[in-house]
C-alpha cells in the first residue's frame, strides 16, 4: 500500500507584524501536524489567506489574493482568516471560499484541515476573548537574525476611525513568564534581534494581576538577559508605542538599556488639536512637541518614526497645514503616511465633511515628500559615525553587498564576507546615495 502524501499548505499574509506572527504560528502548527508548508503554487492543497482590514485598500488586497489563488488552483481548499474575516465575513462569502475563520476561531483551523470537506463560516464574538492565546507552538519568524514576538493583542481605545478593536477584541497580554520563556527559546535558536509586537503594545500588562506594565516587563527582560553570556548580544526592538505611554522613566530606561534599540515608532495621526479630538486621540500637538524634545534630549541619535493620516473627515487645509508645521518643526526620522479610510461600523465613517479622494491623495503626497526629507536628513546626520550593524544577508548577486540594520534602524549596505551574516559588525557610515546608506566594516570580525 502506497504511503499517503502529506497535504501541502500555503499561508499568505497581509497586514501588520502581529499578523505576520500569527501566520508563523499557523505554519508551525501545520508542520507539527504533518502538513508540508510550501509557497503558493498550482500544487498547493490548502491556501490560507491571513487578512488585514485596517483600511479599504487592505480589504481590496485580500480579495485580490483570494481571486488569484482560486485561479491558480481551483481545486485547492481556500481558507480565509484574520481581521477582514472577523469583521466582514459576509463580503468574503460572496467570493465562494471554502472556509471563513475569524480571529476568535483560528484554533478551529486545524479541525478544518483534518477533514477538508464541506465548508463553513466560523466567526465568534471577539469581545468575549479575555485571555491571551498562549497555546500555539512557535519557532520564530522574520529572517535568520530577527524574530517578531507578539506579547499583546487587542485594543480598548476605540479611536473614532479605527476598526481594529472590532477585529482584535479587548486588550490582553502574554504573562511575564511566557514572555521570558519565549525570548529564551528564540535566543537558543540563534535569533539576535527580537521585535516585541502587539496591537496596542503600550497597554501590555494592564489586564494582568500585580500592576505589570510594558516598562516593568522591559526591566525584567533586562535583568534576565543583559548580563547573560548565552544571549549572544541580544537586541530588543519595539514595534509601535503610543505617545502617552512614553514616560520620562521609559525614555531613561531606553537610554541606559544594554538590549533595547534606540528606535521608537509613534502613532501621531494628526498635528491639528481639533482633528485629534475628533479622532479621540488623548494628547495635543503641544504634548507631542514636548515629548519629542524630551526624547531627543536623552536619545539624540534615536530613530523616531511617526504614523500620520491625511484626509480625516472635517480636515481643512488649515488643519492639514498644522500637521505639516508640527512635523516640520520636530526632529523625527521618517513618516508612515496613510490616507483616511472609511471603515463601516466606526464613528468617523458617519462624520460630516468627508474629504474627497483627490484632496486626500494630494495631502498624502505632500506628507510623503516631507517624510523623505526627514529620512534623508536623519541618514546624513549619521555620516561619519561608527555604529553596530546586525547583518541580515546579501542584497543580490550583482553587487554582492551585505545589508543590515543599525540599532537606531538605519539600513546599511557594505562589502563583506558571507560569514558576517547573523553577526553584529561595527560599521562606519560613509555616504547616502539615492536614499541608500553605505558604509565600511571596521570591527575585528570583518577581516579588514
């Protein structure tokens, strides 16, 4: 009797770092259950599309992926999960997929794959989820040197434009021991940088007993790993943190930490006080100016990125100019620019004064140009500095350059041997050309 071949499964991911982490769990779980994880192809037996719904474009990209995989292999079982599946299952059902599994029921995925027949929609009430799901096996995700680690899920803020609380549920945290154990395992597997992620990372610990906070967690990680010879020069990075959660104590900890990279990504959204109130964001432009000044005083070389939204309902030209003036006047390193996207079910979707698409597009362009100026200026400030680069690999076979990231999140290209991949190398930043940063290794490990 012939041995039955293992089913082939492909997991395709859209969206944030938390989604990428969730997809890694799905792949690891599939491997543990005897499935073969493969890239999407005509031979795939099961396609899993892990979706995002933060903007209308995210929904569109998910539908595109679904149609593409249906055309690639019409006989394969098609499973759609993630945030789009959680919030808008009725839209997905029109595409004739086999299974729609919301964030509440991702655990059911393995029930589905153990008996791939029939079909169905499995979407529960996400607001009933009160504990962080710590049940899945995890081997690490991203590349050979860096892994994401999700330590928090959900959000209780309910900003007026945001669908995420409806897609991810209440804020819930991975207990401290679970975080430390997972970091231990990732260090054992050879990961040199761990990116702590969450939907509202700064809310970490509020749902746990004992008054735990993100800063408390970082101090515990520092105590355990900073002096350990087994940590292999571990670097810790944060994915994103709200402005009101960056206290002076937090900045001071970052300044003196041996592990924590000097890199902050801050969701600003608007520089207009009036628009911030409409967004239900709990800070003012004055607060942002003072915060960035405080950060720069303690961390002069830190990379500070900001999310900014264009075209929120009621945003006048004066409001938009206030955003540009604020960003021009503060020392930030780069911008992530997003157009406002009307999300059905959020208050802002019904606000008066919806801005026309042409205006939103133009404002996004202007903000992106400002962001590129900020990025270029930040890169140039670092010319002549000697900095530590974690080498991730070669860029391509043509130029043969190695590429890695500094602790303050600058991608640097330089010449070097293959054995440097996975190591931290001292590099002198020498030039910035066409938006790229080039340097030369100076450490003893470089062979130079």
